[in-house]
C-alpha cells in the first residue's frame, strides 16, 4: 500500500471545485464547501471518474427513479457516480478504511432499515432518495440523489467502497462498478454459470464487462450480440467465444446455430432494444433466465405467453447488489479480463462538458470516457 | 386405509371406455385396450376428473407446447389431466404405492435425463413431449402428450401421484393439482409469505386456490382482484382478506389503499388479462415479484422500464413443480381451506361433452365441473 | 389502533426504575436516567417482559458471544430481551412507528455495514457487541450487549420491532420473539415444510413454539421428543401429531416407527442434549437437515462420518433473523397456534428476582415467566 | 470430434477382461460378459481409470453406505469409479451421445423417482443401492453398487457422462470427477466465492482440485493447509495464495494471520482429521460455512456450542451433485488450473493390484495413480 505519512497528513481545503446542475442540461463549475463525513462515512478525494450513460440521463431529466425530497435541479447537485479516489478523512467510528486507501465506489448505500435492506437487497431500498430533511432515512445514491463525483471530493458510506489493488490504474478502477453491475446480473439469474451458455445482448460498457465476467466465471460459450463490429471485436478480446452482428444475422437463429438447437441458459440483456425481451426468450432453452440491465423507454409488445409456456424467469435489476463490485474487483485484480479495453478517452476535470459530449455522441468511437483529476 | 383384499384382487378388463380426440374439437367415446404400466408406473382406475380450461384448449388446438412425436389429432388421443382414482396394478419394481391406494395426480413426469430434470425443474423438462417412437425419452404429460383421464383407466408415473386422505372425497381430490399449481407459483417467488402481502389476480380455479394456499401459508393481507362478485365472494370464503372488483375500482389503486401505499410483496397473476403484467408491477413495492400462471394469447405492451427501475422479478411457470401437489394436498388434508367451494357441477363419464360445455360456457356459473365415474 | 391523543402526549419522566447487574449473579433495582432514542430508534415504555434461559446465563456469566467493549459487569447493565411495550418517543426521522403503537421486539439490530448485514444475515453481524466508545459500529442486542428490558423504558432500533395486534395481550406478545426463533430455524433449513416431517427435539419454549410454527406451515407429521409428559402434552395442544417421551422409547426408533422407516425431513434441535446431533442425524432421511437452536456447553462426540455419508446439513443459528418475528407474529395474529399455553406465571417488576428464580428452578412447572409492569 | 466411421463400426466382443472382488481385499482378473446398455444408458469402452481412496475402502469393506440388494462380496463385483472412455454402443432412445464420443463419468445416477431426485439432489438418492432384483429402482453408482471401471467395458446412465474435449488426455479426463466433487462442495456452501476467502483443509486429490476450482471461481485468498510440503507446493501451483504446513504453524492462527483476523468465509474440509470440524469453525468468521468432503472414521469431540454461537453451517456432501462435473470439466477445458499436476503414476489394466498398492501406500509420493488401457 502507498499509505505514506504524507497522505495521512494531507491538508483538506475548505472549498473545492465541483460541477453542479442548474436547469436541465446545464452544468457549471463552481466552488462548494468540501463535505464532511458522518457515521459510517469517509471523505474521498476523487482521482478519476468515468462518464456513464445514466449521467447523461440525469443531467437532462433527473434520476430515473422517483426522488422524494432530493431534486437535483434545485440543489446545486453534483452528478457523476463511477468514480474512484483516495480516502482523506474518516467519519466517527470508521476503521474499515484508512486515510490514504485507494478506493473505488458503487452507487447504492441502502437505508439499512427497510424490508429490502433487511433481506440484503439494498439496491432496491424502499427508502431510495430519502436522504433529505425531515424524512432522512440515510439512503444515499451518489450522483443520483446525493452529491456525486464530478468534483474534487465526495462523501461515501463505507458500504459503497472497495479497495483498489496497487497495480490497478485510476482509470481502470473507475470501471469496477460497471463490471459489478454485470456480475450482479449474472448472480441474480442463479450463479452457477461455468460450462453454461450465456448470451450478452448489447456491447455497451455493461454488456462488454458482462462478457468478461461471464467468461471469468467459466461460461461456455459466451455469445455477444450487437450492431457494431468494432464493439464486437472488443467483446472477442474480453472473452466472447462467438459474436453476432445482428445487422448481418438474426440473433435468435445465430444462438440456435451456435448451441446446436439447445438454446442458451442465460441472457444478460444490455441493449434496451424494443424487441429484446422477445428475442432473449427465444434464445433460451425451456426454464432459461433473462436479466434485464437495460430497457426501452416506452412500453413494448412482449409475448407473455411465450415466457409462461417456456417457464422463463425475467429479472429486472437496479445497480450492483450483493457486494458484486467486490467480486468484480477481485476478478479484475486477478487479471481475468482486461477492463481497460473499454476505456477510450481521458479529460481533465475542467473538461467535463467535453467528456460528456464525447460519451453522448460517441465521438471517435468513445466507449468509456474518463475524467482524471490532476492533484 | 381401505385397501381390502377385495380391492387387491379386483379384475382388470382388457378393454375400457375412453373419450378420444378426432379432428380438432371432435370427441368420441370408444373402446380402447386398457394400458399396461411399465417401470416406475402404475395403472389407475379413474374415479373422478375435473375439466380444466386447458382441456378446452387442447381439444380445439392441441397442447400448448411443441409436441415432438405425439400428435393428439392422429392418435386416438384421450385428453383430461385433473383426475384421481384407485391404483389397480403396479408396474415392475413399484412399492411406493399399493393396489387399492386412492391417488390424485399431477401432470408432469419429467424425463429424468435432461438438464432441467437433473436440477429438479421437471415441469420444464427439455424432452417435453418425447414419449413416442425412436426418440422416446420417457417424458409423460397425461392429457397433454400422453393419454389422459377422460377414460376408465390411465397409466401414471409414480412421480405424478399423491396419496388421497381417507376423508377427502373423490371430487375434492381432483382439485389437488389446481391447488398445487397455485402453491408452486408462490414457491417460485420465494417461499416465505407469512405476514407478507399477496395479491391474486383473477378468480378462476387457480386464482381461488391461490387465495386458499396463500392464506394457509400465513400471507397477510391476501387481496383478490376480479370482475365477478360471485367469484370474489368465494375468494372471501377461501381466505381473502380483501376483494377488489376491478369493474368498480382500479386494482392498482385498491392495492395501494389497502397496503397504505406500501405496495404488495407478491402478485400471483391468474387472469391472463392484456394489461396484467403492468398492473401487477404497479401493485408491488420495489423488489417485488410476479408469478405468471396465466397469459394473454397475443403479445401485449409491457412497460419493461418499470420492471427494471423497480427491480421486479417475473416468473413464468409451467404446471406444478417441486412436488407442490404433495404440499397442497397436505394443506387440504389439514382443512386449511375448503377447496370444495369451487366444485360446482358433476356429470357421469358418458356426459363428458356436456361437462365440457358447462365449463366452456360457464353455464350456471360453473367453476369446476367434475366427471364422476360409476363403478 | 388505540393511539389516542392522550398517549401521544404522555409525559416521559427523567428517571426510571431498572434492574442492573453488579457482580455476576447480582441484580439490583436502581434509578437510572431514561435513555434517549437516536437516528432510527424509538423509546419504548416496557409493558411486559418474559424471562429467557439465556437471561439466566447472562446474569451469571455475561453474554454468550464475545463482547468487545461492552461488559455487562461494569456498566450498570440491564438484562432482559423478550419484552413488549408502547412507543413513547420517536428518534429523528422515524415515521415507521407512531407514539402509542404497541410493539414487541427481537434482539438483533445489525450494524448495517459489515458483510453479513449487507447480505441480510444481521443476526450474525460481524460487529456484534460493537456499540461502545471509539469503535461504535451501531450494533445493538438489547439485554445482551446493550441495555435490555428489566426496566421501565428501553431504546430500540426500528429494525427490532413488530407491531402487536390489538387483540393480543401483553403477555402473549412477549412470546413473539420465541416463536420467531423457531420460525427462523425452520426457514434456514429450506422453507418448504408443508407435508414434510418435522421433528422438534426438546419441549422448552423454543421447541414448543417450533411445534406451533411447524404445524402452521403445514408440516405433517410434527413429532415432538422430550422427557416430561406435561410438556409433551402442551406440545400436543400446540399441534404435535406425535409426542415421544424419550425416557420411555428411543427417540430415533420412534421417529422411524412413525415415519414407516422413511425418516424425517427436518429436525429442529432445541434440547441441547449431548447426543442430540447424532440422534437428529439418525432420525433423518438421506439429504435431511438439522437446525441447532440449542447446544451442550462442552464438546461432545459427533459421528461426523454419518453426517457426510448421509448428506446431512447442520445449521447453527443465532437468534431470529430474516424478519422471522414478523412472520411469527402474523401466525399468532391469525390464531394458528396458542402461544399462551407456554405462559405459566406473572410477576410485577419489583419481583424480577422471584421471576428469575421460578424460571431457573422451574418452580410449579414454570415454562414462561412474565414480568408485567403496572403503569 | 474424432468420431470416425471406423469407430462407429468398431466390433464389441462378447467377453471382456474385468477385475472382480472375491472376499474382502481379494481382486481377481477374470473374463465376464460385456454388459448391454438399457434405456438411457450407453456402453463405454474404458480407456483410463484413476484409483480413488474410496476404492481401497470398498475393496476392503464394501461401499460406505448401506447396500440394499447389491453386495459386492457376492457378485463378481467390479470396483472402480473414476474412469473415462469411448462410447461404443447406445441404449434404446439415446441420442444425447454418439458412438465414438469420448466421455468421462461421475458416479451417481439417481433413481429419478424418490423425493431427493425429484428436487435435484440425486447424489442423496433415497434408493441408493436399489438396482437389484425385485426392488430395482434404477439407481446406479458404478464402482459402488453396480459394476465399475477396472474392466474393459462398463454401462453408464447418460446422466453420469460428460463430453471430454479433444485436447484433454485420457489421464487428465479421469480427474474430472475429482474436480467435480470439489466444485460441488463449493456450490453447496453458496456459490458466490469470487473475492472471498476459501480455506481448503487437506491436500489430497479432492483438496488439491478444490484449490484449483476455488481459484478459478475467483476466491481470494485461497489458503491450503496440510502436513506435507510437497503436496502444499502442488497446491501453490494449482492456485493457492497461501499454504500452511500444520506441523509448523497452527492452522487456525495462520488463517487469522493471513486474513488479518477477519477469518475465512468458507472451509472445504478434505482432511478427515479428528479435530477438523473444530478447527474449520475457528477459521471462519461469524456466519461462515464448512463443507465436509472427508471425515474421520470414529465419532470425534465437536464443539457444537461454537457452531451455534457463531451461526456456522456445516454441509456433509456425497459425491458430485448439481452437474458439478460438467462445470469442472468446463474449467479444465478452459485451462483454468492444471489438474495433471496430481497425476503421478500410470499402469496397465493387468497391474491394477500394483496401482492400488501405489495409491494405498503412497509409494513414490503417489497422488493419483491411473490405469491406462491399451486397446
């Protein structure tokens, strides 16, 4: 560990630079007070942060779930949730981390007091967004309902942090949460995937990490479907045994061909395409399972009869539960797949709007755009 | 037990009366050879059989899943699957049952050799329908792909049979499989339902039995939704704490009202209504679960985004797996709910077409129509 | 609900009467300040509390698990954990309960920040006992590591509380946690118990509640083993289909006889007898499961080979996890079993030492001795 | 695949060489008729077979579980269960395999008709050993209760077979079942092991494969304990992050040291040492799990109180259930660990007694001794 005395004594300024949201779509770089960590919290100096498609959504429309009390458009709200950094201050009673520890973060800190948190489903916390005012239940989702990481510092609940190995770069560490979401998706479908057929639909960041995680878990074959050959090539490098360009071949037919008409065991749907549920169902054998990590904005026709007749289970998931980021980070530490393949661009904090533009418009085939601080 | 020596020596005729399917919709009463039980099978003298909505479907269109090898319209096929009777002959090696035992049956005898059977999911057997000719894998689904119970005798795999308690009538025993399906639906959603809110959508036979089973398991409250007050009243007698006539009140609003805006934990969907998945989702709290035991025939618009954002799991099920009929029969033996409330009409074997007509057209508010043999 | 305005305005005194522990075995009635509820906590006016065998242990030897920081013999510690009462004050942000609500409590409020709490196993919290001083992690186990209920008031985390139905007496409500422990024991073994054979070993309070819960869940048969006929009789009233006095018949032989050599599916071991694990194992069929809710103080010979050869799983449990008290309370509210049968004696707060003496020495066949406050 | 026409037309002789058991300990090479495959079975020409410690046990004392009907000392019984070979004949209805397929086998073919088989726990089949005479239930455990692999041919149920990849040697393929047992042990403890601490006790074949499988699944750290440095070195090559020679350091202390007092999450106990359960328990953190894949012959003192107070679950397992051999074979195909490291010696079929002697007496540090056929 590089926890030098210097780091431990590092001065924390009173003010910090932070991007804040004004009206929808409006981001401004301001000075804000550095926040203070409370019980079970630490202060993280942010070293790098990746841009997620959900950030673009939040900046335009607010968080995807109902906010009760916390309105990003009225709070000098700082978005951004895929970040990593260095612990610079511990809240009272914290000894799970030390000042100087490099950490990467996940999003959801459940309230710990609702039924879902009590059963371990903290990403489905019933008090989501309840972190304000009179009805403060202690839930945090940095970058969604509480201040996030397009800033110099952020406060994190210790439940949201994973130690970063010494030999993992800052940029790579920002991708742990993405890999964790993919891992959680595989977990909720059942967990025993070695030797099983896994189809990943959609070679976005979660889908590509899903390929890496599925292969690390021993899935065989791993099939990736998508529309862009360059993305599919990265999938191959991450461990996909087969890639299918759905502009050239029907995805369902391809899966049947590859599996010799047996069908797949699991589909991790990361495309959000309107017909994705129906296609996923038809890729599966009877009793197969679908995890939805993406979705179309509007209601779409679903062949519900097919799901029932074929005993198919469909799992909608939020985030990266069951400590999946810890497991994903372990795989990345063990070099089971090269997450860095999806990191394409880097910008400094001052250039967050450019970084976001690259991510939104996929300029120069951008996949993951990272903002790297210069301390 | 009433296994007298007399029963044990009961003569089995060489021929029997059986209804067989000709062209779609065409049923004829014929004489057929009494079948012989093989390894792990017994011969059952049928004493009573209930008419299921699926029977109507099969008689018109064939079984709902792909048949490979077994075509009911070319085989003197006998439909009917909700039957009970008396064991009259044991196949080789069978000692799990005795001649004279009263038994009721479930549908699925898995092949025992596919991946799903190996993991205990025998109602999703990958060799469904494979009981014929060169590719005989040993799967049986009496009344679906192998001869069923609108006849005097049928052969049953021992995996499909449950002992009937002495004080349970033949008619009531035909309802065990219906209750078993409802129980399986609750099981796949997680199993711990005491004190949890269960909504049952649709007061058909499975829905009504679902009310009884959910209450027996301690669900609280149990809410039943439907369109007909007389059916809802039966639901109340079976244990529903609240009934909602969706013609008079919006079902989602009603569930919110009853649960004081907490939402339900589980929805057992038995209506097959086009908007059922969307309504079920909106009845649930975050992280809630839906089991689909019915479905609309055509694809319907589904708000997939809502499922994902609310971490909802949707379980399509076939039949009555995990030995759920055994558990349902135990509850019925313990008088936890009065299944007989859904039995409305009785006819003799000769009147199967009339029985089916009553069931199809819901004549005199028919719910479960039973055909009772006169031996 | 009886939440009248009067209750809501009820004055809370600054001081209260409380029994505190001095040297081992030494209890004194003193005046202590009434504690104040913090975040996610309420103040409960205690209305009744039952004496548990573990209380006797704690009073003599301290809590059964390692205490880190909280030593009951140096803190004016108040023991007692099986209590119920009335909410009289809400901590900041609490709206899950109202002033005036009648509640009964469970023991464990996990820290919410360790691996076990994160996965929902809060009774196995890795920060057990960490509620003091510099390393305060927020764990509470009232009556074990934090002040308990032999007093007029106690502070409770909202995770430890269940609403008491209007028609349940104070005395009965103190038994919910005992039934909850039994229910949790059945849950960890798998959950689907309807129609399965459950053996309960040992007719102490947990064992007797285990009989009631197992029967409520549909177990069939429920077999209770023990040494005292009067206790076994109560077991029969609570739903045991068979009772076995092990002084008169070998327990393993009896289970084989009753199950016609099939063996049991589950054993809930509540006796703590030295040979209990070996006997439980031999009662089971292959693949059966044992839950240990009691234990002998000293290491005992165990036939480990038998466990492995027969594929037996053994579950040691702490407390009443997975919100089992909520489920147990639902069954009690639904009158599925009469928990009051195990309540035998009642004393006022002043007579705690007598209550404890009755419980320890089983005077007049005492089972559950309750201390009832007179407000 | 190397399924040439030549292979498909390969002549099967009427007689074969096979080692058979006479009195305990007595093995003779005889000529026996080549067996015929029935429904769901194939005939396998054996190409290689490994010697397992259980073989030694069976040859001296008979199978470890109750045999009902099949007594190896009276049947010209052929032992041996860790074999692989080539499919040379298909039973009726088999199309899951082709003549010429290379396959490796697992032991248990459940009856498919008992409660355990119905729920997928086929290695705990309640009809274990029931493959003879009037009460033939169809169970098979080749080398235990039905003829095994120290012979030229054997009949196998298709449920017991896994395809061998082209680039895996015959010798390596005999080790799949050993790796499968280790994988099953990890599975029954919960399945999500990436980033978790796994201790493997005992560097025998299952333990060493356990190290490889645990590391393949992402466990971190993997700790191996044992008494022999040369075995521990092989463990290091198979992926152990730490090895502990228990003659030099207390195993519990070592685990605490390595995990910085956090304790392990899982212990896979493969040593059978008398104090193994107690040591495993003390290696774990609260809520940890032990899987017992080995056992001492005699009852041993177990600190049951420690298990209960620390919420520890103990899983006794038989064999390699849940299709674990398929998953293990996938990992081996993917070269996740080098199983060949435990293969130390090879002998021809004629030298089975020498092979067994090497295995029993660990001559020249023998770990896995393989008998290789010369066709």
